[in-house]
C-alpha cells in the first residue's frame, strides 16, 4: 500500500528553463550568459590582465568538473565551490564580491522563476490529503533554499513533509542515501513510497535500488518512456492521482 509520494523538482514540478523566454522578453541575457558575465565583470575589475576569453575557458572547466561530480560521483558541489574552481584555474585569489556573485547565481531562478507544470497546486493539495509528500531533488545552480522559496511562492510548500536536496544531503540521485533519508523524514517504509520524476537513471533506477516504486513523468520532456522500467508513466500532471491509485 502506497503511503507516501516523493517528487523530483526540475522537469517534474516545474519546466526547467521555462524562465528563458521570460528573460528574453525582458531584454535579459540567457542564464548561462548572465552567470559568465557576472564573473567577467568581477574578475576583470581586479585583474585587468585577464581576458574575458580566459574567464570563459575557466568557467567552462568549472562546469565540466561539476558535471563530472554530478554524473559520476553523484554529489553536486555548491555554487561557491563551482565558482571557486574558476579562480583556482586562473590562479587568482577570491575577489571582494565573490560571495555576492555566488548569491546572484543562486537567486537567478528565484528572481525570474520557472513555470510550474499545469495543475501542480491542485494536484499536490489533493495528494497531500491521502499521502505524505516529499521532494528528492538535485540542485544545480538554485540551492535547496531557493527551491523552497519557489515552492512557497506557489503556495505549495506546506504540502511537503520532507525535503532532500543534494546540496544539503551531500549526495545526489541515484545514491540510495537520498531516498533513505526521505523515507526516514516521512516516517514511511521505502516499499510504501512511490517516486515521481523525469530521468530513468535518477528517478526510476534510484528508487528501484532501495525497494521503492517509480513513476516516470513525461509531461515536460520525454527522455525515453518507450524503454522505461518504471511501474507507470504519467504524461499529464493532472492525471497523477489516478496513476498512483492504479498502482496502489
């Protein structure tokens, strides 16, 4: 019997990069361009001998290192740790406004937020009446703190009892520990939890490894549902309660 439901955040509860068209409409650069420009402005202000091209190369290296840790070692270095790599690559000390740059990067998706999937608030309200709800999400640029702010802004924070974010847990999906912590915080056995997410390796294989059930969500992007091992597929978020009920 299913007693709890955990959710991925990006491309499950919200459409990742759905903020980019809004940024463009406001005449703003893409997030990637804005992050790099923050570094260029800060570093060249104190090190005029360093070119924007060198900073761009250092930032690309830092992003490659992040992806290695995320995809291969299954943990997500903080924004501060990622940007520190840029300075180390350039062999310079941290500049005075480094902490402010970190905060601006972390808050970029909070200031101009992504769009929640259609029906998210009503569905979460309904599910919370029958199941304990939690979030198990990797954090890339936006921290767990920022994701909580996004959830609160939509009036859905109150529906969740557990929050497992990779920057706070010290591990990312599909490591068993993140799902085990969710079960412990929810007070529900792993076998009685179903996880909902969009990535096979993270949101299906990860839960399966600890005895949970899994639903692959394709309402934002379909990353290979034809070959999924998930217990079920949900193509529209508004239909999620029915999909869970059919599994129960």
